[in-house]
């Protein structure tokens, strides 16, 4: 369950994160949560909440712009790994930091950068299919996958992750 969607009711103020985490834990319906990066949010308290509640964050992620958000993506992978996340779900906008459409090679480079930082901490990146993202043009997904396989198949971290 994505923690951002744990609400009392649409239109009513959203409770603080520790309250929502406790609700999820006490529901007994879920054994982990998903959390998206909010650039303005302090994630330091999450370590204590995860430990106290015994409710790990197994999926961490966010929305990114290639050529602009690589440092935040790397921080998210490192933080997600420390929080116990196994997956880092990335939405990647179809336009880069320069406002131009990103190429298949830029998508592949962004993913491989994420893989290089996520694999060592046990938090593997994924690229989510979503509107307003590079993947909205579905034919690109296969092209990027083929590019990744062809260009990086001999890299040690790539072959160890497959």
C-alpha cells in the first residue's frame, strides 16, 4: 500500500505519516508499505517509525527528470536501501532538464545510473509505465530494453542483477 494514499476521506486533512503507518500496521492487511519521495520531507524519522512498528518500506520511489534529478534519485536509492526497500519505483518524465524530449539512450543511461547505485544497497530500480512519462509511448519500452541488454550486458552489476 502506498502510504501517500492512506487517508481518512478525500477532502479531509491527511494525518501525519506515523499515524498513517500505524493504521496500516494495525489493519493487519499489509506487511510493508510503499513511499514516494517528497523533496521537502524529512525522512530521518522514518527509520525510527519503521523499527518501532516493524513495518518496512519495501518500495520507495519518485518522479524524476533526466539531466536534473540524478542526485535526488541516487539519494532515494541509498535512503530506500537503508529503510529496507527492495524496489525503487521511478517515473521518468518524457522531457529532460533542458525541456527537450529525452532519447532512448538517455532513458537507458538514467536507468543504468540507478542500477549502479541501487544494486549495491539491495534496492533495485524499476521504470514505471505512467502518463506524462517517457513510457507513455509504449513502443519505446521494448527499444530501451533492447538497448540496455545490448549495450550493458557485459557490465558486472547488470549481469549479477539478472
